[in-house]
């Protein structure tokens, strides 16, 4: 319970920081291909039971436009997914976002999403409140930067 409360406090504090103080940055990737090749990261969300539609509404209203603003400069695609059936696979996620970045440099480039939101939303306070609510609807969230494996060019480890 303390960990959950500490995590929520951290998220809320981050959302309330002035725009210049908060930047989102992906961890440095371990690349297996050219540095200028597109890079994909999957963002997984496990939404609390019964809150899926509200989470999707808030994501679509507040976070998706911030991501769309980065299309062309940093991102080349945004795709969102939900499982086909309840309990698919390990059932540890209920919503996923696949972001494809232009390159490794674009992936690790700091981005000030708060500044983007201030530009997009006339009432920034409402945006902050709704983003805080969106995170409160989560049981878990994790990011998975992916390295593509080209099986046509990969050298086998077998002798």
C-alpha cells in the first residue's frame, strides 16, 4: 500500500511541475540495427476493473493529441490495442500503445509533453486534473523498447 501511495504521489507531483522541469525520456536502447532505423516501443497499461472506458476516453482526449503533435518530427506512427478477449494471454494488460520513433536519436530525445499540452489545451488545469485521473485508473504501467530481429540476416549461434 505504501509503495502504491508513493507511486501515486510521484505521478501527481510530476504532473504538477512547471513545464520546463518535466521531460519524458525513454531509456537508452540496446540497438541491434542502424542508429537511424525506426525504433518501436510498446507501452502497456493495466486498467482497474470497470474503468477501461473512462481510461480510454481520457487517453483519447488528453494524451493522444500530445502524441499526435509529435508525428512527423519524432514519431512515425501511433497504434493502440486492446485484447480481443478478456483474459488473453497472461491477461496482465488491458490497453497497449505502440509508438514507432524515427530513429534511436528520436527515441532518446527529451520531449517536453507539458509544453505541448499547454499549447494544445486552453484550460491546462483541466488537462492536469484529467491526466492525474487517468493515472489513478491504473493498476500498472510499463514500457518495452523493442529491438527488431531480422531473421533473414541474423547469424545463427549454432555451429
